[in-house]
C-alpha cells in the first residue's frame, strides 16, 4: 500500500529528508497554504534521489490552509491551474513525472461537501492533467465523481487522524482529532489490513478500502509514526 506524506510546508529540512526515507509518495505544498519555488525544487530533487513519487498539494492561503473556503468553481479552477501547473513545470525541469494531486486542509474537505466544487476539481484535472490520479477521501464524493467521470482517483485514509462514525475526520482542535503515538497508529494500520477498517471515535466500525495512507508531516513525532506505519505494513 502507498504511504503518502504532506511536506514542503515549512518543516525543518532534516524532517523532510527523514520522512522521505519512509514514504512512497510525497504531497508537496505548491505556493498556496505553504511552499515556494525553492522549497518545491528542493522537495522534487530529494524525492527523485530517494525514489519517492511526487504529487502536488494545492491549498488556500490563510490559517495554514485550514480556514473556511470561500471559492467559486471558477476560482478553484484557477487555483488548481496555478499551483499544480507551477509544480508540474518544476518536475519537468528535474525530469520527474508528476504522479498525483491531493488538496490540502479545508480545500480537501470543501470539494467533498460541495458538488459544484467537486465536479470542477475532477473536470479540471481531467482536462489539463489527464491520467494524473487524484488522492481523495475513501468513500467520499470525489472518489465517486472520479468513477462517474472516468478520472483516476486513489482512495485515501489517514493513519494519524481520528474519524467520526460517518467517515469524516474529527475536526482539529477536538479531542481525538490527531493520533500521535506509534502504537496507536500501527494498531490502526494492522486493523485495516486484517479486518478492512478501524473503529471511529464513537466506537462504531468503519469499513475502508484505501489505496493510499496519509501521514501528516506536521503531526508531532511524525518520523517515528512513519517508521511504525512502515513496520505495520511490512508485517
């Protein structure tokens, strides 16, 4: 199973390097919530050296991309063309294939809630970046839209985030929103592999069938968590 991580978001370079040694895909911030030309170029070069697949991680400015999204479909399309396009140009220079796109923070959740935003997202990827997989919430709107419109989508689950019974994430700031202990994260991964899901914050069972797992680069102890996930996947 693919293990992806959000990076190039202002974390220390040592953490970037350490996490890239444990993941198989990286989502590089491309100038919205974080990142600039220098961090994108450095991230692409490091990923190439370590054999990690490179994806674009577009986001909105303000509150580290976690503020409420107020975008029209047209504005979202422009944001995608600007940010994904910028990283695509850098990967071309470095002779690296851009592998996927994954939205950041509140933008990731906005396209799940709003059908118009979800449709323009999938349609924009299909028109301007054909055959580029989208990483999107397992069981969510974008996964369904990808199937409807014939656009490749990799269903994603979050190894370090709490889930509600309806399959949505526990909002940051609420108890249980972020998992920070290697044992808890590893147990979740083993549960996914053995039983096809894990328990929600309320205790109900969530059935999940992800193709990729995410670990956030800004989660406390992220490097240790990544090691635990890789060991659990290898068991």
